[in-house]
C-alpha cells in the first residue's frame, strides 16, 4: 500500500512538472487524487456502517478514524447524521454542515449528499470556513455526508 501511494505521488509530481507544457497532465493528476479520495470516503462509509451495526460507539469509531488519519495521507474524516451534524470525526471539532452557501461557501457544496441530489461530491482545494486553511475534500453517501479531507500543506 505504501509502495502504491509512493508511486502515485511520484506520478503526480511528474505530471505537475509537465503541467507547464501540458495543463491536461496536471488535471489528470488532480482527477487521480480525487478518485482515490472518493474511494477512501466510500471505505469510510462502509466501515462506519459495519461498526455501528456491530454496536461500536462513536467514541470507538472516532478513535479508529484518528488512528487512520495519523497513519495515512487522509487528514480528516467528517461523518454526519441526516441533519448534517458531524457526529463522527477525528478532529474533535463540533461542526454542522449547512445548505446556505452564503454561510458556508465551502462546506455547503456537500449538502446535496444529504438530500440525495448527489451521491459523490469532489471539491477542488480551497479555503474552508472553520480556519481558512486550504483543503481538498471528497464526500459520498446519503442521507448523510461521509467526507475525507487532505490539507494543501500535506505534500
């Protein structure tokens, strides 16, 4: 797994270096990262569903999410209830997603996962509301949000 991640990083660096000559290569690298993040969000959704079916508490699930984040490229997990409240996260931050783009320009893009209007949301790296750090997020699922995030500073 580490070898695959390293290979992916090398490939992305290569494409980034070629971006001046061919912007489509940089876009291809961004697409590859996004697809990996969607897969990670899907796995997180399956893990949470199985853990909850087997009686694992939110405290136990959060501990596992924290361990995964500490040992992988994914820095953040945000899993909501049907109202958009992130009751599972490795961050310890109390956060509720809003549908109001004026209130949450970055996070509101994931609201369609709650309504069922979308099954996948991929967002380019941008500032987030809670701390103005640049993050790339991908989310899946309905009627909840299962989101993974990677900081632009995580290179």
